[in-house]
């Protein structure tokens, strides 16, 4: 088991420009204070101070002027952060639909438009909920609402119309399908 800084402490160690430059130089093959100073354009004193702080944080091993980046700590911190991440909030009460949505929606945005029709229908049903039943929307407003989800508003608009979730006439759209919460 590798012990070292957790992800937050690791990011804190890298938040300083000089320490970040030192880590980058070490990752690219520098092995001592003079070579890191040359690679970073920093003075040897600046490098030594940064290396000292990185050493206290557990990210760098120091032996005199020799430096060694503990690369394994990055993977360990990432694994640890992933293990402690709370599960995402469900996007649907239906477990099958939620699985599809979790695969295609991240941080409130559509990462890609599913090519498989069944999955696309689940995503479109989720997206169409931004449109209030009974309201009419000009195309400009439809594009603005869909742009929040994905930059290809034309494709989303076309899919929503083709699947009968939105209807269109003379540049005006209205919700005509999809699941409605009661």
C-alpha cells in the first residue's frame, strides 16, 4: 500500500507555480536540483525550497541534491478519490433509464447523442422535460434550451420532432410527447 497525500492535498501541493514546474521537470526526467532549475528557468534556491515543500508533502523523495518524483502517488490519489466519491444522484426513477442517462449525461450536459435508438429515446424523453406542455416556443428559444444540454441543437431538435416529442409549424415548436410528471 502506497501512502502519500490524498487528492486534495496533492492538488494543494501543485497549486504553486514553482512546485508545479518542479514536478513537471521531474516527470520529464530531471533528477537533481541543478537540472530542475535549468529545465524550469527557476533559481536553484527556488527549486530547493519547492522540493523541500514537495518532500514534506510526500510527493518528492530528496537525497541531498537528488530528487525523485513519487509518480505512483498520482494514481493512488485518483483511486482513493474515486472510491470516496458519493454515488451520483439518480436521473430517473427507472433503473434502466437511469443507467442510460448516467452513461450520457455528466454535470447536467449531454456528453454525446446516443446512436442506438432505444437509448436515444430515453435521453430525448429526459431532455423534452425542459419544455412545458401547452407552451409554444420560437425556434430561437428551443435552440437556447437545447444548447444547455449539447452544442448540436439542430440534431436534438430534429430527433425530438422525428420522435413526436416536439411538434413544429411555421418555426414554432410545442411539446407533443414524452413523459409528463403528474
